[in-house]
């Protein structure tokens, strides 16, 4: 199964504008990938278009902690 990549810049944008449906959809997709044995990767895109991966999740417990942290600021 392919990695599911979450663009952290988009997550931060959705937090600022309180776009909860977009956050919910992203996290539901990520959870399905984890349940299927895949990896969820956090990626940040630079201003010049390059991106770098800075974290990844391979289990639901760690991912749920990240998800709760995102929703905590809404």
C-alpha cells in the first residue's frame, strides 16, 4: 500500500479557517491507510515548491495523538 501524505501547510490553513469537514476527510483517509497496513507521512511544502517529510505514523495510537493535537486548537 502506498503512503498517505498529509500536507501540513493545508492542515494549518484548515485550522485557521476552521474547515472541519476537510480535516475530517483527511484524517479519515489517513486512518483507512493505517488500518490497511500503510504509512501516513507528514510533509511540508516550501515556498519554492520543494517538499520534505518530517514525520510518519505506522500505528493508530500515534496518529490519533496527532489528530487530537490538531483538533485541540479549533
